[in-house]
C-alpha cells in the first residue's frame, strides 16, 4: 500500500507468459496440420487435446515442451487416467497426438518414451470395440419408429438414413452433399470432401431417390452450393442431434426386446452394415473397397470376416447338418 505502482507495472503483472507460449505452440502446430490437409474438425479436436497436455506441463510440472522427460510423460498419462478419468481409447488418442506433435515440431525428447512405450505395448493392450453392423431388418424398424415420431424433421432424417444405407457413405459425406454434386434424375452422387481426399461416386436405389426428391420438393433454396440436408437455420444438418435421435430409437428397440442389448449401433453402423450387405450379395472385395472409399483392401477385409457374416455362415451350416 505504501509503495507506488505505475500503470505499466500493473499491466505487466497481468501478462501470462505461459499462456502466450502455449497459444504460440498450438498455433504453429495447427498451421502444420492444416497444411497436411486434415479436416478442420480433426484439427480442432487435436488442438483441444494438445492444450490439455501443454497446460499440464507448463502449469502443473512447470516445464516446457523441450525439457520434459520420461517421468513427465508417465505423470501426464497417469493424470489422464486417474484425475481426468479418461478411457483407454481417449488415452490412446493422446499418445498418437503427442507422437505426431513431437515429430512435426522436431523435438527429440519424446523419442525414448515412444520407443519404450512400443516395446512395453503400453498403448496397445486394450482391444478397441468397434461399432456393430446394422442389417436391413433392424434399419427398417428404426425407420418405422422415426416416421412415427412427432416433429418436422422426420422425413428429412429418414431420407438421410436411407441415403446413408444405399451409398455406404460416412455421415459427414452425406451431410456435406450439395445440389451441384447430385444427379437427382439418376440417383448419382459425387463425393469431393472425403476422408481420404479422393473423389468417388456413389448411387442410391430408385425407392430412395423417389423419397429424396419428395423431400427436396418441400425445401427452400436449391442453389448449386446449398446443402441437400439442412438444419432449421438453413445450415448443414446437425449430425450430433441426428446421431442422438438414432441411438435413442435403438435404445427404445432394446427395451422392447427387438434389438439385442449387446448391440452397439450408431449412425456409422449403416456404413458397416452396407459393407457386409454388399459382400453377402457377392460383390467382389475390390469393388466394395472402391465404393466405400477405403485406402487399403485390408480395411475392407475386416468386413469379410465380421461377426455378422460369421453368424450367417453358422446358420447356413446348422441347416445342412
């Protein structure tokens, strides 16, 4: 109280230099990731995780990215598991992120931890459970429930699900379809904003095309750059809300006993289901690979050995025994 403080002293005290450094590192990493061609959603998720890490080492450990060592990384991953209660899949994502981060930013102090972690299989012990594939019967039950619901978006949502099933697309690929990418007479769709950055063409059935055109008759702006599936505010459809609605219907069917309790069905299950369905119908593996936009045949082969296909095979065998 006795000493006199100038305004410049007060403003300098408020500067958080650690935060400035964290923001600078995050910005540099984001620029590199954007240059690599990653989707903005992926970049945003990585940025959020990176800041969790940077905040921990700068504020909790009072260190910097170039002075951390093995015991610091162990402390951080213990922090994720025990303090933040992260699941194994989330912890694995942090490990992959830090591997990329230290490589891109050319820091060498993560290398020993990386080698040791791979040797001890620290981040590969836990089997990651994948979504189950959906079949036509279950999808039809979901569509019936959806159409029977109240609300102004049920036709839009049902059409979206039908198109997802027919095309085998990722949810984002259908959500980002614009009129310029669609032949609404033939039911042919050109996908440009794909995960693999490779354009591909998909098709839909006559029944789905008829439903799609019926839905579009009641839509507003239909310019070349307008989305087929819009939100209430004419923006892109809210994928999260649609996903929650889908899971809600699945849970209702589980309570009714129509869907097994152990089935893990989400929107992406339609893509898995379409892959299994095409293979069951005898479509060659390499054709399914191209249609779904897989980068490697090994990914497509996962579906050829899926639980759903094995169960059908066992049913066929039991009938001839």
